[in-house]
C-alpha cells in the first residue's frame, strides 16, 4: 500500500571538524531509504550537504574525509580579515561539486551564511555552489569573509547552528536536524583554539535563546572532540551513525513509514 508522505528536509548543523558526523548520519538515512527532498546546511553542514547534493554518496564522502588533510586546504594569509585566505578550500569544493550552480544539483540545496553588514542570516539558493559554501564556512577570525554585492558573509553558525527554519522556508514539511554540539573546555594552545572556543561560548548562549525548528533532532555525542581536530574522522562518523540509529524510530513513525513503501 502506498502512502502520501511529507516533504522531508535535512538541516545539517555547524561544528567544524565534528561535521564528519554528518557523513555517518547520511549513511544511515540512505541505508534505510529515508527520502531527502532538500538539504540546508550551516557552516560544515553546508559543505557536506553540497557534496551530497552534487552526487557524492556517503561511502565516497567517508573516503574523501580520510584522504583530505589540513595542508590541502589551508592557505595562510597575512592577517587582515582572517588567518586563512580560503582560496584553496574553495578550489577543492569547486572540483568536488563540478563547479555546479544550485539549479544543477541532484537535490535542492540551501546554504546558510551570516551577513555582518545587515547582522542577519542569509539563505543562499542560487549562483555558484562552491562560492556559497566558502562563505558559509568562513569562521570569523580564522577564514577571511566573503565580500560580494555589498555583503560581508561569514560562517552560518554565527546565528543559525541548525537551520531547521530555513529548511521549512524551502518547503520542508518534516525537518530532520543534526546538532553537532559543543566541545568540553580545554586550555587553548594557539590563536585558532582561542577563536573557536570563543565561538563555542557565544554559540551556547545564542542557542539557549533559540528553539530548534526540527521535528527530529539528531545529536551525535562529540563533546570530547575538538572542533579543529580533523583527525577524528572515524570517531565522528561512528557517532553520527549511532545518533541516527537512535533517532530512526521517531523519524520512521513521523513520516508515516509502513513496511517499506512511499509515494514520491
């Protein structure tokens, strides 16, 4: 028996290196044939979401995660507006997304950034995907912001950690969100740690004031993973899978799944 189902949106949250957990979540959702009608990503969530929407499956995403090292995407700049220029990582994203524009992606995608001039969240849905993602991952002080069309764009996680409301704005009836959480405190060792931990403190306080506009929130246990520890690929992916597995009953019940059939 076929059943009508809601439009399912996936809201992938911010969290830098913890974003590898999004890959584990996608692996479980794909394995269970959970339909994903649209994706909205903030910061690292926009990167993983863009690659998936461009046709890179979860298994290949995991392989890429193990292969790409920090030296591949870090291009240190003379400190002016950021420590990292961001040109190298944008070039990598262009390569992996085939330099596509949003309207050529396999799955509708929204990318969330923060406009410093207007002090508000921006949802990018058109133009070049790599350029939008580059803006969304621009952690203030670490990456140089993206300046275009009288806008100064930085990391989407500044105001929107898990962009559930943006997924609804794009037409989702049912939103699955992924919150990567906050790290345990460790004494900062360098300027990167200082900036990330400051960002973490601010994020905690902002999130207390906001509600997660998600029907189901997947919450991988990553408090012991530093946001800049890009060597914790396996742990993050495993925790993403575990959290998605725990959320499956609620997801399946809410989107009306019966023994295996949906009407798309």
